[in-house]
C-alpha cells in the first residue's frame, strides 16, 4: 500500500544563474522573503 | 477573487518528481513542497517567457478537465504567478486523485521561473495554508481512501542525482537507522516545530531559549534570522562574495565542528560537510542563509534540504507530529 515517488536531484536556479553570471543581479532584484501571506497588496498587473 | 498564499524563494530547489494531470495524462516535473499547500502548473495560455521553457497544460486535450473561473495570484519570495483555478485528475506513483483542484498559470511575470528546471509545485502543507475552499492533494488522497495511513515521508539522498523518494501512506523503514523521534507540530499551518537551541562545541550559538523551525522540502538551505545567521557566518569564517553569497575556504570542511540542532531534547548534528557546499568549480559556500523582510516568521528558522538529507522525515497528519531519524 505504500506509494513511493522517485525524486531526481536537479541543478538549482542558483547554480544556473551563477553559471550565467546573473546571480548578483537576481539577488538584488529579488531579496529572499520568508513570508508573504499577510502582505497587503493587490495584483500589481491586473 | 484575489488570493494570496505564502511561498518562498525557489532559488535553491533541487528535487523534482513527475506527476500527470488530465485524461489522457499530461506530464509535469514538480517540486513536492511541504512549505506550501497548492498544486499549480503552467497553462498553454501562459504568455510569459518563463512558460516557454516548461511543459504546459492544455485543457482542451483533457476530457476530465473542469474550470472554476476563479482567478488566483500566488505571490512568491521572488516573483508571482497569476492564473485560474481548475479541477482535473492528478496521477503519480499509481495513485489516481480525481477532481483535484489545481492552479493553471497565465502569467509568470519576472524571471523567477525562467531558470527553473521544474514546471510547477505540489504543496504538501496544511490546508489552511492554501487557497481557501480547495482541498490540497494530500487531503484528497486521504479523503478518497487512496492511502492507508494519513502520513507521508521524505528521504533525500546524499548522492548526486538518484535515490531520493517521497512516500505516501506509510513509512519504509529501510531508509533510516534507529528509531523515529516524534515531535509535535507547534502550529499546524506549516510543518512547524519548536526547536530547543542551535549549538557548536557545546555552546549555544543561536535559538537560545528556544525558537520555531519549519521543516521544508521546498527550501534548500538552513535559513534563519539575518543577524543570527550573520553571526554564524562569522563563526565559521564565511565571507560575503560580490554576488552576496557567503564563501568559505573548502579546507575548513575537515576542521569545522558539527552544528547541533536540538529538537525536543534530541540532538541533530549537521557536519561541516553538510553546512558547506562545494560547487563543480571547487568553490565552497555556506549553506546558511538569512531570511529578509519576513513578517510573522522573522524569528523562525527554516530547515531545508541540507537538514533533510541527513534526517529522514515523516510528516504525520493524523497525529500532527513530525518524525525524525538519521537517514541511511
């Protein structure tokens, strides 16, 4: 009855960006944020 | 008609599984994510550049597809997805989950999915974390009597590519050694527990007096409050690079002591070989990262794949507990 799903480890977006030398630019534009659930915002692109 | 849910930065996600949606089935590579609760994949109507790199769902090809017409907007730590809610049959590992609610993206603005190697995300968090009025995949599996026990478990292999699994409805004991230590979920929203402390060489270096931690398969690193993580980077002599990452001398993998996460009175050591990662060019980076700008979670930790590769983890919805044991 146990259902097992194989998972494959893939190259992360960080590695992809680092290889393309775009990581710094990405991190500056998208700083890590832990929680957004209670952010009061509307769809910025309706 | 606008719904938001907490999602994080998927920059480091690295484990994907295959599911199919629709009749006949259309295949997608998704992250099985305990830090969110919804399922979504890109739709054929998505016009964003990010969608061109991924498998997209075509509703017209599925005889079991039903549309709800409800718009959804999922806000990420690094971008957002806009689309609509739909229902269809979802299949994986021989399970057939009928009338499953899922999101179909119409827009994935920004670049956040452009570099992703996965198509979508399958959330395994609590229902209250997901879109209101919908039943998450795991809850549907249980309600439809498709699994014998109301739990699932993750084994993340330390090897490069293969060997990792997520199991539903039971636990395969061959993936861990010793006994599972059960910890109560402190807040049934995320898979969240109360951690006693974080120490090195017997000295508490963080989480003094206790703190909250989320066990999250959708995060790769060990994420903590910025000032505290900054202090840990200093302790392990990690230096910030031009890209903002913390680099560290690879030789220290052999000399730095374990960092011990104590949970419910049990020590879970994380060796330097786990909290330092070496890339293919031979450069080493700290696997600690800081959470920025978080609201309610600002004092919490997120224990991601770095921790889960060391400790087999059972997520028990029936008892609201998390089981941890050393992975083999």
